C-alpha cells in the first residue's frame, strides 16, 4: 500500500509542524508554494499523509529530520579531552562530557552512551567543533573521503608566514602518506612573532593539519576546528553541547547525498 493511501499516515503539514519547521498554517503555505518534497517529488496537496519513520522530506531543498530518535549535536571539545566515548585508562574523554552534561538522560532515557558517537576525531591537543550523532549512515558518510566535506581550522604558528605559503599549500605538499592540498588558506592575523592562519581542507587523515604545517616549517602551537561544512562553532563555550539547527542538519545530509 502506498504512503499516500495509508489511513494511519500523518498529515504532511502536521509532520512539518512537529519537526519544528513552521506552524501548521505556515507549513500549509510552504506546501501550497511547492517548497516541500516527499521522496524526491514536490507535494502540493494538503491531504497528503506520510510515514515519518520512512519518508524523506525536503523543504527548500534541505532535508528535514522527522524521526524523533535521531540526535545531532555540536560539541566544542576542550584541549586535553580524548575523542572517544570511553577510555580504559581513565583519561578524560568526550563520553565523560556526555554524561556530565546529562546528554544521555536527556536524549536516550539513560541508554548507554555508546549509542551516541562522535563523527571523526580531534586529537587531544586540538580544540573545537566535534559532531555527535546516532545516525550511523550520516556519520559514516561525513567521515568518508569521497564526499569531500570541508573542515575549517584556525592554527596559531610561530613566525611570520610568507606570502607564497597559501599557493604552496593549495598546490599540495607531499607527506609520508601522500600529497595533501588545502582548499583555501588565508592569513587572519600576525603579531608579536606569531601568525594566525585559517585552512579549509577536505582531508581526514590523522594529524593532517599539524603534519602539513610542520612540513612547510610552521609547527602548530594551537589548533582549533571552527567548522564542518555549514556547521560553525561560533561563540559556543568549550565543553558545551548544542543541538544542530534544522538548516545545519539539512546541509549535512545534503553534503553527503542523503
């Protein structure tokens, strides 16, 4: 039986309202304007019923997450915290922050923290944006190099960087495990013998930013990841979590073809 004919389906405008996209009246206006699609097809009829657990809904091209059991969080990982959900040596880790902030109880009714996992890693000395989710397919795709999701870093290095450094990094630098090139590079600030630079990179190899800057003669003194795709760290405090917005979640799904 098709989703449209299912008597137990939920009206599309109600689903959108429950997902926090808009009020039911505003959701009806979105549908009437042809701005809502279900499973790849524009929907304009108000009586359309869908199964929120299986339907793929987009508004203005951005995917709307309908399942209330899916969680997407941004963490500003502090320096000295391991990117693991547990550590058998008792070192401080992301899993500890999940418990301390009540994330487990809030989202999973006390379920094991293993249900929530971090997308990729930041080494212990690197700070900044780390995504956590329980959507395994999204997490897998965000980490897979074939999708080339952009990651933005701010790096503090010693010395004054030369004008041609950006060109060299964009052309690529040979490391022990192959060529690495940045997508973009800019000098943010330079003062008192230190430089602050911003790099955008698609790479996910271990310690790649540190190794890259070390190879060109500018060892990293401090490193912060400030963005993953369209998700930005902003002024989020270290050690704090926040739920991603509908726009941010939609952009992540879109970036990996989901």
